[in-house]
C-alpha cells in the first residue's frame, strides 16, 4: 500500500478513500498536508489569524463528519477549498451583520504565528515585511469576489478550471475576475511594484 | 482596431502565455507602442511574483491536538445520543411514559396558575413595578401596595417588556416600605395576590 514513509506519496484522492474506509491515519496525513495551505488561504481572505485558524479547524471537522459525501469525480483539493471558502464567506457575512471592524483585520495580529521553516529568513529586512504587509492590506481592500479568485490563482496557484469549480462560476468569469483583480491591485501597488 | 481598454482585458492571458498566436502578436505590438499598457503588463508580472512569494503562515503548534480533542468530543456526543435512542424497548417505554406523565403533570400544575395570574394582573399596568424580584403595584389612593409574588415567569416578563422603564433589576432595593406578614391586610385564595398596608 502507498505510504508516505516509504517515499511513495499517496495522492489526496488515495488518502480520502482510505479515510472513508476507516483509516484514521489517512485523515491525519490530510490534515498535515492542508493545514497551512488552508490557513494561508483563509487568513488572506479574512485578515484575522485566530479566526482563520478556527475556520481551518472547522473545515477539517466537516471533512471528518462528511467524508462519505466526497465523490472521486472531483479533485479532493477542490472539495476542501470549497468547504474552506464557504466558511470564510459565511464568516465575512456575519462580520458585516455585526458591523465589526478591527485594525487587526488589516494585517498580522498580536498572536505569534510562526512562519514555515522553509520560508523563514532571518535576514529578511524591515522593508520586505512592510511590503508584504502593504500587499496583504491591499488584498484585503479588494471586494471578496476578486479577493477569493486572486488568492486561489496567485497565492495558492490553482488552475482556472479548479477555481471555477470551487467558486462555482464559469471559467470565463474566473479569468475575467482574476484579470480585473490584478489590474486593481497593480494600480494600488504601483509605487511598490515599479521600484 | 482594439483600444487600450480591450487590450487591458488580455493582460493576464498575455502574462500567463495563454493567448492564441494572433492575439499574442497584437498584444506584443500594442505593448511596444503604448507606454501605459506596457507599464501595466510589467506591474502585473511583478504583482504575480510578489503574490507567489508571500510568506506562508503556519498553524499553532497545538493545532492537531485541539482538532483531535474536538473530534473525540463529537464522537462521544454522537455515541451518547445513539445509545439513548437505541435502548431496548423495555427501558425506553417506561422512561418515555414517565417523562410524558411528568410533563403533563407540570403543565396541569402551571397552567391554571398562569391563567389565574393573567386574570388577576391588571391590564392597564401602568403603575406596576418590579422590586426585589417581585411584581408590585402601588395603590396611591389607599396607601397600600399589592404584591404578585408568584409572577416570576412569563406573565411578569411580558409586563416588564411592555413597561421597561418601570422596572428595577432583581437586586435593587425596594424604595417603599417593605411588605411583610406584620402589615399584611388581605390575601386571595391562590396566594398570588397579597395586599399590604404601607402608610398609616
């Protein structure tokens, strides 16, 4: 049987099938693979790290509870990103109803989150961090419909076809939104990008 | 002949190499001739690189432990629920029967008191007050107060919600003379309406 330890990397679809058949270790592997990916996606969408981590937990709980609902006709990543995206959008709607706005939503909040080891660079200067923060703020300033597709395409590097399934809009609309989102962002970030 | 706005729509396709040959050539020519579009193309390329290189956050170290704990709690709750639903009939029938009987008894005991209370509470309750955890009506003319001690449930809540400014919190001290058995004037049969003398 395919096993991570022996160097043969099972596909996501293999893992979910094993999990559906009762292999809880397969679920653990799914969590390990997707926990940071989902955190980054939801964080970049919502802007709050604590809420984002809660939603990542909730995403995995839904995968656990509804494992039999996944059918192999779609990619597993499509399914899990759809769950995560729907949770994030619901949270955004709740926020609008609460009319709650926090400065921490604009960027990193006080909770100490580690950067993943392979990306951590102690030499990274203050300028780089400020640039990242500004880019993040401008992503947050986009309307949710552009923000979601930009994150999925440019941050998560998903294909247009997969994004179309996750967001449930036609392929042409995805491409148009990505283009318009990028044009809006590059206009706001001109002074950074043209340096 | 396309204008800048039309070429703008092709920028992402051009940057990602997804345009057909003809559109690609047209775009290349336009970018050579139009400074504004050329700048936008360069900016979109730089933007895509920056977005790709945004640092990745990691979940907190106890993330997986918390998730496992939540799953464990859910599983226990689900097991408890299924156990309670699937007791043998010899257990379920008497339990459901007793529960139903208790509910009926509670309803029989409460309902007449509630309806009596409703009939004894004045409809024009403008002088009702909530003091010390009870609904109280001041009778200025006779110098007495009427206390409805049992009105601590729905009728009282309905009255309070109609006249919020009249009511103090449950912990507030009464501002009129306290009513106790030494100045009790009268009480009705159900003991849900007692009249006290407060001025002499």
